[in-house]
């Protein structure tokens, strides 16, 4: 790099390669190589590259010099080197071109011949984009505009940052004056974005012209969504219900409060060029509707306090014209939909008017899709949908949806669902709703991370420039999603095939443990609810949650039943095993309190404080001694443990403090220590485990919902600890029985018992419906202890109710994954059909419009044919990628399959380059 600062190997060169007499002083920094030539040669070389950076040798170092100063003059309207007989000098002879190499002042002549085009067209034919159509004096190269366009999509760089990077590349020392063309550059960027939108939408090929562009026509459509006459089969409207559900449109509604907009200019000063032809709705009609209905009141929420829309009315909205944007997305493929975006304005009077924004956006999207089944997802849909149809009656006629023969269902996104009340969590759940697959409704949330990076720059723009910029970014997001459908849908099909088989097996295993009559009743209940949601919800509990008193009563009743059956294990007239454990837990709490009081004394405690602590210690020691004497009756093993502890103390050692006395409750004992209890049947022990898990779950649910305050919480914690101790004791009993069966089964000839009675691990001791890390409602499994035969033999009403609900959920998981697989296969078919239709549509546009100049006609045909060929190439690419889908699905249905599920094309990522060149 140091060598390149000088002449390098060219230092010995005395004459130019042209054999001329001019000194060899010039080299080009952008041409290949570092050859030095004379002035005549450098000008000849750069007739085709007039924007390269040239340096001149000044005896001891190189200095940047412009080709204009060296005498290069650029002639438009003719090929380089050709002479124009009527050149027209650019105004002021100071034309500026912004290129990736820098900002250049050039000498420019327009062609004034009889057949010459208007000046701005001559610049465009040279692939220079003019700043204005009238007497242009500034232009940017197409190369620069394409580079900035892609760079701003990927890195979200602002036009300000990009332009000043180009300016610093021209001169990074501020010693050379550079023309300030930033305002002109901003205007060119905006025009470039808009013209690209029109070109890609085929508006330049339409005989009716750009003015006939309809609302949302320039948006990039989702090929996997249902589009009648484009990717749906003939007669789809008359398909039976068990097939028509696959033609549903999934919409996800959301708001983004980071895409704010400050009070900068107005729509009259800075109107949108797109004007509702992409994703933002047409602003004039939108604002008129809001102003007419903005003061209508909103009903009070019957669910939790929702702020999804009212967040706009906060102190952070000061100085803002828009507090964010509302959007309607394709819920299954994460794409923005035509006319599905609009600004959210700050409400001065009644904040409830925010529903109006979403109403307008939702119906703007829905009227554009002639489908009969809609599945709408919104995080406050439980409130928003209540008076939706009455509000629709006040909307403009063009937005009033014909509801005849249409099915419209409402859901809450999965991540937001837990914030709702219990009834909403079942009524609006994607997990429990029929014919929705594994849709989660969170599609807009995934896209915000991408678009939020432009928030800092768009909030300072004018209203029209902001909407056009966001429209452009939404189009790029959609296009990248389209190019990645080949990988993303294949990945989902593989996952859905595997999960569908897994959950089918788990449902079958669970049903084997349920009596057929119970199963028939449950199945009838859930099928009635799926057809009519006004029927009793089978996912809701029919049993009142247990209280702490109920827990203690149930334990006492169990001991009474043992007494009647002659299997009483009580060895004390007044204290039963459960009372012993409960009092032991209370003693533990007293030990903790005493330890806390002692630690709070400090170094300078008074005599009164010390006396109080001493009295507490003595009282606790007496209670511990009495409790330990009774404990030995039920747990003889503890006597030998305490004897070993006493032997470990020397005679001179201070007596053990009561707050540190080890109680040795059942959960603290080593399960491998010898046990004096008789070996019971493992089924009884496992039933005890299930009972205590069930008791703990109900008690904990009651505590979380109802218990407040330190005193009540302490009592609740004591009851919970009692249930935990019982659960651990039952586990130890089961482990002992299982170990004994393992040792005795071979000699007794017992086989097959291990298929039912398995080793009991910590993750197996979960309530039904509980998740472990990495699982969710749609992916979690059921612990095996709830799938063993005889679970319903116990008459516990609560346990039976829990099992009924868990069976409903297991059935729903199996159904959703099976539906997901069918939906994905249908979406693959729709993608191929849509791209095929789009390719045919572009072929038809090739000759749709008549141009006066043959060159224009040829260019129109060439672009249309290239777009058609691009769709055909995408179809072929997707077909090749999806060729393994039948084998994948069949292999997952085959128990003996060992198909490798790895994607042959590597890791799936939206940030990666598309499989084909980006659409131009």
C-alpha cells in the first residue's frame, strides 16, 4: 500500500505507450492496474468511463485532478467518440453527477439534433437519473441509485449518511470545495423509489397509464395466500366445508408505536407519490373518516385493561403528528398486505376512537380478497370484535364487507394470550380453534425488528416522503419473503410431518389409559363446541379449585379411609403421619424465624433482646425434642442417623443450637437408606404421586389467585410444603417398590411390567399441561405417569377433570399439527400456481401497450419477458426443492423411516441472499 502512493514500477517509464511526446503523469485509481499514461491517452481511455478518479504526478506525490480540467467533454445523444453537429452546452457548464466514486463536476453537452430527445431523457438513456425534468443540472448514476437502494434495505442507512459518505470519498480533508447536492439527492431518491414501484407493478405496460393505478395495485403480493382467479382451483367456492377451510385468509392486526412521525410539513406541501397504491391507505379519505367519527365512545373492557391502541395517548406523544402505525399482515407468511398500513394519530378527546383506525385498515384489506373464510388475529380481539359490524355500518360504502356466506373467526396471538382472562384464553386460542393449523398470529411482531431501524430517520421526514419510504421497505421485505418461500415452506413441512406423527402417537397412548365410555363422552363434547362455540367449553375446568382447608381435609379423609380398611400406619394415638409432617414443616418455619431474629441482633444487643432470644430458643428446643421422639416411631432410620451425628461431636463441644437442628423429613432422607415400611404395589405408590401432584397444583393455583399478605402467604406456603413432602414421600415409596420389582421380577417370572411402570424422574412429576424448558402449548408432551392404565380408577373428581382437559388439549395438538401439514401442502400448490399465473400475466403485458418509438416497444417487451422468465425460473427452482416433499411426508408416516431431515441448501435465514437475482 505504501508503494502505491508513488509511481511504483512505473517510475522508470519515460514515454507513454502511444509513443507521444507528452509526459507520463496520469493514472486512474478506478481502472484495473496502475499504469501511467499521458494526458491524451487518459482522456481517450475515459471516454467510456467519464466518472473515474484520475491522479496527476506532481514531481513528488500524486494529486487528484478532474477529467473536466484535463479537457474531457461528455456528449449525450451519441455513442462515445461520435460527433454531434448541434451540441447544447449544459447550463453554466457546471453539471454535477453523483456516482459511487464520488461527486463529479463534468463538462456536458446535450444533443440538439432534429431527432434528439428532451434533455432529461438523454440523461436517462445514459443511465443517469436527473434531479429535475426541467433544465437539469444534477444527476446520479443508476449504479449509485441501485447501490443505495439495496444498501438502505439491508443496513437501513439514511440518505443523509449515505450522501455524506460519498462526499467524504470525494474529499475527506475539506480542503477542496464540493457542491452541496444533498437536497437534490433526496428528491432523486424519492422519485427513484416511486418509479421502481410503478415499473415492477407493470404500470408502464398498462395502456391506461399510471393515473389509472388502483388502490394497493403496486404492492408485492403473497403468493401463498389465497387469491381467487390466480391460485385457487376452479369451483373452490362450492367445495365442502372439510376442504374449503384450506382456502381461508389469515390476517394479523398490530400496531407499532416506534414508527412515530413528528409534525413536519403537511400533506399539501409534501404529498405521497404512491397515494395509496401500495401498503399505506390513501391519506385524504382515511383522515376524513377519522375526523368524522373520532369522537364516538368505546365500550368498557370486560377483559384485562388493554393499552394496545390507547398507548398513543401518552406524554411521549408531544410534538408528534402520528404516534405510530397500524398494520394488517398475512398471519402465516409475515408479509404486509395491500392498503393494510395507516398512521395512528393522537386523540385529544376520547381515546376509544383508536378502534376506528384498525377498523378502516382491516376492511381496506378484506374487501380486496374475494375469499369466504377469514381468520383474524389481534391482541385485543376479545374487545375489538364485539361491535365491529355495527361500526362497519358507519364506514364508507366501498369498505362495507358483504358478510353473506362468509365465515369470520377471531383469535388472540399466542404470545399475548396469557395476558387475557381465562375465558378469553380458551375462546380465542389458536391452539384450540379448529382448522387453523399452527398459526400463531404473531407475524407483525417478527417484521418490526426489521423496519424499526428506519424509525429514527422517517420520523423527521415529510408525510409523503415517510409513507413512500416505508412502502418501499415493506415491498422489499415482502419480496425477500417471496424468494425464500422455497426454503421456508420446505422447512415447515418437515417439522409439521415430524410433529404430526409424534403427537398422534402421544394421543393414542393417552387414550389407551382412558375408558371408552369416558372417551366417547369427551369426544362428543369437544365436537359440539368446535361446531358451535356457544356450547360449554371443554377446555375449561368444571371443578372448583381446592383451598388450603380442602387439602388438609382430603389428607385427613385419606387417613380415615386407611383406618377403616385396616391399613392404618399411625403409631401414635394422637399424631398421624400427615400431622407429624405438617408439624415438622411448622418447626422448620420457626427455625427460620429464630435464625432471622438472631442475625438481626447485631453486635450491641441489649439484655432484654438477648433474654427474648434465649426464651425463644428454649421453647423451640422443647418442641423439637418432643417432635423427635414421635418421629422415631414412624421413621426408625432417623434414630441411627442422629446417633451417628451425636457420635461425631466431641464431649466438649457446645450443644447443637435449635435453629440448626436437622429434622430429617422424608424429602431430606437418602432414598437408598433402608426402609422399615412394607413393600407396597407400585400402582398404589404411583397413584399417590399423582394425587399429591394434583393437590399441589390446585393449591398453588389458589394461592397465586387469592392469597395476599405475609400471614396468609406463610400459611399457604406451609400447606404447599406439606404437599411437596407428601409427593416426595410417595416418590420414595414408588422408587422402593420399583427397585424391589426389578430385583424380584426375574425370579417370579414377571415380564412386561416395565412398559407400564417406568423409572420416575423429576421431569415426570409434572402436572398435566405443565411445560419444561423449550416447550409450548403446541409442542409439549404429557408425562408418562398420566398415561398409565387405571388413571381414572380413582374417584377424585378434580383429577378426572384435569385428565379430561388434558385429553382435549392433546387432541387439539394432534389436530393442529395435522392441519398445519395440510395447509402447508396447499400453500405450496398455491405458490406454484400464483407464480405461474404471474408469469403468464407478464407475458401478456409484453404487447399490451403501443409505443411510438420501436426502441420503447422493444424495451417494454424485454422487461415483461424477463419478469415472466424470472417467475418461470422461480417455479422450476421451487419444484426441484419441493420434489422430496412426498417422500418426507410418507417417511414420517412410516415407523421404520430414517429419512435425513436436514435441508440440503443449508441454514434458513431471511438475511441471506435470495435464490435468484433480486427483481429489478
